[in-house]
């Protein structure tokens, strides 16, 4: 980089807004914060495809050049798939492995290439491009793959598991830096690849606190959703395998007599239909399901909540997780009920803005829900403010990214 020239970052990711999910939100925040620090940022991503198809504006196209504020975004074709067997998912991943490389060629040079995993296979694209253009790549790991897929029973083929583990190790060892979103993932990567600490970066999930004011619930939304007089316990986000969302149905079963308590699940995912069918079968009419909402509307839904429920499945792999939905909950001055163990339990304890119950224990969640539902308002407000102060002090994107970019200096 020439003296006085702005540093430049290429960001390669399959998921970027309007794609939903924690990775999409985090990567957009990282890109915007890099720009605020004086970087030029160019993104290569896929056409939006979470609905299982492309919108008409992308029909018949290979590329689409767009802008996300000051960030240049080049979208490329991908084979869309919403749900399906691993073979269909692999076709989805590998289609972008190819078109993503073409997209990088169109976006030009940079000082660094940041690539998001999963999907792990996108690291192949980053490695090839880094060698072609002699640009160091940074592998951002938000989920251990294939470990998480194996733990959830989504991948069972031993050949695929063995091949992806070899690929994982290769990509770790050839990266300029490996960036992780949790301490647990960082420890696992260091143990797997024997990387020294100075080759590791840490970019945990954070929040733009200015977008979540902790306001009172919008009366119009309360009326629209028929929530008058209800204590709302919110689950926002992906309804997936890792979340262990059956705990919410089990807790609701224990609380059938509490007609002032509603569980509100806002989002979409592969287990949503199953959860809805099970809730109907068990007569849980106080468990409500809403469609995925645009990110800009989510503060209004957080404001409805008496607390935000953040569950994970009971598996050792998830003891190193930090679910992102807790941070906007705290920014909204809403307590968190975490159903899990390990790293996130320690974060909740440090926040002073929530409580932890064992994973997949519906009775324990029900007891915590009752406690928060019946908590005097002044005590409830103190919990919410403790969470808000916690993220302001430790988990704003500005703080996270300043530490992150400091770690890019040569060692």
C-alpha cells in the first residue's frame, strides 16, 4: 500500500443483507465500521437466496453491481436452495465457490481479503484468489464446520467429513489471520491447527446500540398482534436445528394456565413448520409464530418483550457459542434468558442483565419466565439497564473493530 493511500478490504461472503441471519448482520457492521475507520471496502456476495429462489430483478443475470452506502457490493449468481438434503446444499455452496471467484476478479485488488466460513468451501475461492493476486486472506470462522454439521446429524458421510476436515486444516494454516466470533472457536482453531496467538483475531457479535433505544412497546403493534395485557417472551431469528427450540414448547406446556404469558417466535428456518405443527398438536395457543421481519423493524419487536429467550441444544460443541440475538436484546434494555452452558452463560453473568437455565430443560425455562413475568417493574428495568450499559461498554461495533484492525499489523 502506497504512503497516504487508504487501506482496502475485499469481503467475500455468501451471506450479506438482505440475507437474514447473524453472519449477514455482523459482516455488514464490520464493513461499515471499516469504512468509518478510513478503509475502502468492496464486497463480493451471492444474489439473495434465503427464500429458495432469486427475485425477478436478478433473472437471467450473472452479476449485479450495487452499493450499500459507501460499500461497493458485487452480487453473483448462486444455485438457490431453501431446505434439502446435503447434496442440494453442497450444490448451493459450490456454485458460489465458482461465481465468487469471478466476482473477486471484477472487484479488483485490495490489501486484504476477508472470507466468511461457513460455508467452509468458500475458503477455496479465497485461497486461489490470494495466490493469483498475492493478497493475504483472513478466514473468519463463525461456526466450526464440519464439526457442527456432524453434531447436529446433518452430515454423516465419512468421506465428506474426512475431506472437509483436511480442507479446514489447510485453510487455517494458509490464512494470514484466522478471525473467530467466540473464544471457544478460537481455542478449537488453535488446537486443531497449532496456530500462535498472534495469528488469531477476535470479532464477536456486537450491536449498533443507536438502533435500539429500549423504548416502550408501540401500541399499534401491540394492538395488531393482539398482545394487550400480555407478558411477551420473544425468540427472534433463525428457527434452526442448533437452537433446540423445543424447550420453548416444553416451557409453554408448563404455563398453560398463565393466560398473561405469550411466547412470540419471529423468524424462519428449517424447523419452523415442525414447531408450528407440534405447538398446534399440544394446544399451545399462547405460542405464536410470526414471519421473518426486516432488520429495520426488529427494534419494535424487541420492545414488546418482557425478556428475550436465547436457547441452544444440549451439546458440548455449543458451549463455545455466543448467540447474536442477546446483544440487541440488551441494547433494547431487555433481559435475556439464556438456555445453555459455557461461554454465553459467562457473558450473561458478566452482563448483570439476565439469567441462565440448563439447555433443553423446559421446566427450568418456565420457572425463569414466571420470575420475569412477575418481577416488579423497577427491578425489571434495572436488569434491562444493566444489559444496555454492558453492551455500550464492551460490544459496540466501534470497539470491536478497533481491536480487530489493530491485530492486522505484521507480526
